[in-house]
């Protein structure tokens, strides 16, 4: 082969290699986690949530609370129930003139960001008028259907920001989450306690702090009592002709022991931190002792 022929062959090889790289880049990331994106028409209905999505979300929210906060929620629900039941009595022994449900809503306000983020994390799929998005462990695991493509969930230098910005905005609870490795289980648990104490503060950008056991929906000490209290509140509300607009019905039922966010594998030394929707533009502090 002449020198000129070798140069031509080398040029063809380089061009082919560049083409392969470009095709891979255009096809999106192959490793995950990833967002799977598909264009939809405005009249395409979003897929229905799973039947137990609300109780799974509330179990997550409860797991992210400190034990003191869970006891506080339990006390608030029990107190509101007692007052509502008193108003149903012919003797009306409730001596507080305020609306017990309005007061309950006000008292639960610090926990609402956690409830919202829990629902979004549990959902795993989102849709706008023209875009359907779901999260997956990888492109391969997602088994892409016709018209679907992958974008990076957490863009890095190796997976630069692309046209998936809108998809990441829809999936804000997962695309803005941080996973922090503390090195040991003891440090991870200590970090989770510190961050959970900060989360209810009005100035905090944190909505959820979860360990691997929490994603597996392992029972917490107060869950059974809260289920009983929430069920009793629901009965009092129904007797009063009031509909549950506060999402408390999710606390009344135990979720199936089935992992939330199966696309994410957390080690026992890692902590998952999810921001509030209102704080997406703010830094998410995950500094732990």
C-alpha cells in the first residue's frame, strides 16, 4: 500500500470513529440514572398513578422526619380529631372557636414541602402538554420504545447539559437531588439526623432526607399509631361532611413493602437529599459533621 493510500485509509478510519462518537452522543447517555423523554400531543393523557402511590409517598415523608417530628404530626392529627368529634357531639364540648381542620393545616405547613417532594419522587414519571418523562436506571434498563430517547439525569462534564433541560424541570425532585457518600453507616445516619433537624425550618431548602432503608419503606416506630389516628380523623371528617384536601388519607394505610425509586441504588453509607420545589435555584447544603 502506498503512503497516499495509507493516509486515505487513516482519514476514513478517523472520520468513521468521529461519526460513531457523534451518533452515541446524539442518542443520549447509555449509563444512568437517565430520563427517558418522549414527545406527546396535548390530548395524550398522563399514565395513572399506581393505586397505592399516596400511602407510599406519605411513608417516605414520615421516614424523612425525625422521631420528634413524627410524634408532633401524630399529636396534631389526634388533637384535631378530638376537637372535630367534640363538635359532632350534641353537647359540643369543643371550647375552641377556631376551625380544627384549618388549624391543623396551618400546623402542618412546615411538613408540606416534604409531602410534595415525596409524591414527586414516588411518581417516577411526569408529563406536560407536549412531553412525557420517566426515570430509569439506564437506557438499557429502560427498554426504549419508538420515539423515546435518553438524557442524563445529572449532567456532568462527561455527560454535558443538553436539550433535556425541560425534562429535568418536570422531574425536579430527582434531577435536583443529591447523593452524598459519608464513608460509613454511622456517619450517614448521623448526617441524616442533622439534615432532618434542619428540614422543617422555614429558611431550609431541604424537603427530604432518606437512607437506603427508607426507600425500602421499612416501618417506623410511629407509623402504626399515625395510621390509626389518620383513619379516625377521616371518619370524623366524613361525619362532618368535609372532604380530605390535605392528603392525610395516605397515612391511613400501610404501603406494600416494595422499594420506591428502584432506578436508584443507595449504599448503606449514602444519604439522598431532595430540595423543596420553592428552593430549586438555591444551593442545597449537605454539609455534615
